[in-house]
């Protein structure tokens, strides 16, 4: 239902994960757990794999360990904003034949388009390409239903102007639900482009409002699930140099960020300034898995500031417990 579905529809997108819309019935969840077991998939982050979270609209995240799918992330959802319940999605699904002779069920284009109307920056360029690919593939023998779908959803001003010229009466009938079509009918491309930006902004705000309570619940689950290491949190707050054993060696570090990566494990990003046998001078911070750290202690020494390369929005972390401020 995500990036891979866009690839199948001809709007190529590199995707590092696979998203699935699932039916959250007891029997189907039992089959799903069997498939995840075959993939040696581990739950990462929150929430837990519980039907109640799926029914609320949360996504459940896994990372596969099987050698043939090593590192693949799998995200599961049952409910999506503005998208019909699963039984309707299944009835409208598109079944595609793959080169190896197997088949793949993907969301219908209509449902995929709706699912892509999110607050994420990456989804809107993909949405435009997805609709353009469908238009150029079918425009020579377009049905009335396809023309109406394009008038409702296309995000390319030039194509909307062309469609309004071909189907003016249909475009006029759709004005109550998509007022910007008036600019297409009047051949005002600049006003049409502005209207599309406003339309996108409105959808983003609706999506933010939808996710606000869900995100608040995720924050609560994270806080109650994890008991942060107080020594690491205090060290980052106080700019304290730490000492610990890691992989059999004594390490002396200046901690930068402490949090959880998308593997679900806690890591410390720190600048190593010393170890058993000598001084270390590294301009880059390293990641240390917290579970492998032993004999952790505050040395009593303080350092002045974060590394010049420090970024508080650490791309390796999906949740940050403590971090230094960005260096000036």
C-alpha cells in the first residue's frame, strides 16, 4: 500500500520498507504472526503488536532477520485517514502479475492516492508522479470514470487545463467538490498552481490533526516502556566525560546523543577521546550499543560543547532521550 505499490503503478520510487494494509481479524492475525515468524521479524519501536493499536490507526513496525530478507522493514496498518475499511479496499484491489509468474495485490489507485495525502513532504511529489503516470498511460482511450478521477485528483496544472478543455461539463459539475477546477476551465495556470498548493496545505493540516492524538499516545507508550539510563541522561545534560568498558576495552567519551534506533535498541552517540592504551582524537562521534556498555561511570571531567558535526536531530535515532544543543 506504499512505495512498492507506487512502483507497480509505474511511478518509480526507491523504498526501504514495505507497507501492508491488513485485515485485523483473529484468524488473519494468526496467519500474519506465522509469516512474521518465517521472516524472523522483530518488533521495533512502539506500539506493541496488539490489535487494539491497529484498530486505532497506529502502524506496527518490524525488522526482518531472515537471510533472504535481512534488514527489510515491514510496516502494518489496518486503518488509514480518509481511506475506507479493509473489506472495501480488498474488493477494489488491483492484482498484478509479476515477472516470475506470481501475483501481488495492491491498493486500488483511488485508495493509494488517498492514502498518500499525508503531512510528509515525500508523499506529495510521489502523488503527482503517480497520477501523471496513470494519465499518460490511459489518456488515449480514457473512460468517463477515468476522466472524472483525474479531474478530482490530478496535481499538474497543465494536465488539468487540458482535461477541462476536453471535459468542460464534467469539470463544471465537480466544482462544488474541487473549486480550483474553475481556474482550469478559465485556463489560468498560475491561479491553478496556487490553488493546488492551498489544497495540499489543507490536506497536510487535516493529517496533522488526525495524527495528533495518536502521536500523543505513542509518546506515552515510549515513556512508559523505556526507563532511560539516568547516568547517560545526566552526562549529556551536564557535559560530563564518561568512562566505560566496550568490546573488552576501556573507553573515554564525550556523549552527544542517547536514544533508540529503528532496530529498537538503545544507543549512545559519543566522541571517543581516549581508550585503553592511549588518547583518541576523532572528529566524528561513534555509536555505542548501550546493552554492551559495562562499568559506566562519570569521570568528573567536563567538556565545553558538542562536536562541530553534531546534529540534535540524529538521523539514526527514531527516539531521543537526551542530546546536546546544536553547536553555534
